[in-house]
C-alpha cells in the first residue's frame, strides 16, 4: 500500500507547524515503531531550479518515476537562456497570425513568482518576443495567485508587469482575475463563466489600471486568489475574431477548463454567449493529449514508471483519491499519461461542494 499525504512535511516544531499542533498520534506511532527516511522535495532534487519549492504535481511525478524528473519550468527557462525560446515555431506562428490579420495577441496566465503553475520569466520572454516580432497590440490578462505566494502580494507583481508593458510600448494590463475563478478545475461553472465572460466580453467592473482594480478588491475583503474578474483598460472590449492567444501557464491541470471553453466545439459546461472565431489559441505546454491546439513545448513522456512496472508483474492496482487529487494519483503518478495500465483500476470520490475547504477541512476523507 502506498499512501501519499499531500502537503505533509517534516520540520522543527513551532507555532506554524500544523502537523505537530494536530498531534497525530497514529502517525507518531508509525515513526516510533518503523524505520523512516526524510528526503528532499524541492529544487534540483525533483527537477526544479535551486530554491524553487516543490508542489503536488512535481511530487507525484517524481514518486511515480522513481527518479528525478526535470520539470517544464526548468526546460522552458533553459530555452529562454539558450535563445531557442525566441525561435519557437509555434509561438512565432501565433504572432504571425496576429500580424497577418491586423489583430491582437493576448497573453494570459498566472502572474506570480510562485513557480507552481507559471513563471513570470516566461511571461516577460513572450512580451520581449512579441516586441521583436513587431507587434504593437498585445494584451495581457493577469490571473492572480494568493496560494503559492502570500494572499495579498499581487500589487508588487502587477506594478512590475505594468512597468515592463510600458517600457515595451504595449497597452496596460487588460484584465485581472483571481485564480479561484479563471483556474478552476472542478467544473464549478457558475464561478468559471464569470472569468470566461470577462475575457471575451469585458463584463467585469471597469478600472483605469490593474492596481486600482486590486485595491478595490481588497476593499471588498477579496484576497488575490478571490479577486473577481475585473477590466483594467477601458479600451479593451474582449478577445475577438481573428485574434491570437498564448496561455503561458506550464502546469496543465488548472489550465484545461479555460482551454476547452475557448477551443472545443462541443463544450457544454455553460452556454458561451461569445466564442471568438478564427482564434489562434496556443498552449505553452501539453495540457491534454486530446486537445487540438498548437503546443509550444510538447510534453516529453516518462516511461518505466511505478504503475507500468506493477502492471508488467501482473499485479492489480487501485488508485483512489477525491476530485482535488484524482489527477495526481493517475495522470501525474503515471508520468503524464492519461491512459491506465493493464489491471489499474481507478476510483474518484467527489470533493465537497464548498467555496473553500477551510469550511470542511476533512473534505471527503470519511468516504
């Protein structure tokens, strides 16, 4: 039996050590009775840059592979350093589409130094590349973090981004939106549609600049993660026909829903009041092998993973998790493959339908 305690860690005791505060008696009994080993779960030990914290996706990939797996963050950052990023044919094609149609290039993703879902280095490289390609109508849509970084830290990153846009001669940030809305992965369509509508029809409350939108949200007790979709440039009217979009998140799980809403003909999550036509939509990495979209940095698949070895030995597997971590014990643990191995069964327990899990911290554990 392999039990993964997601988010659990070992550290010195102190006022912020939730594990010790909970006094988990059975866990302590296991440590007292059986051998154990503390291992690293961040930085180069799991294929990330030095000093970069690990996360659930990275952890499950490395556990499943049984070896260091170099992450998308590292791979793309290396391409920027080497200069290959700026010659990427998929990114060049998106920019050429906007130029040929006299339309807008939209860059959207999580604006955060957290390094879990996106990288500001990647975003700035895209802006530099757009400038090199002679584009002038470039719109940035900033999803705000508040989870992988502090809950009220976005002002610093928005200000930095606005300065870069100004220096490059691009318009200011077009929209802001907390990740709670734009990066939902649990089909909470009522909240998710607000983010989509703001991107396509500029339906959010209008402000003159992104930092004003943020401060207005703070005044309504919304931290970064929960900032409602807002418009930050009165000239922005929505992503339109013939435009190009580059979704610069590199982690797939919270980028899939928005990609589906923009690109799938049979999308049924909600009724799209506007769906831009002849939209050239690019994802930075492979969000789903079934998506019919150009991918700038296609996934490199990992073989000889734990599930594959167990299958070859004729052993049965049962993967069980609730909705929030189902992708992790299937897709990520299998090295980025959606397809189950032979004799691999899967069981998903629905996560509770609450706004935030502090309202039901036990989640679906009793089930």
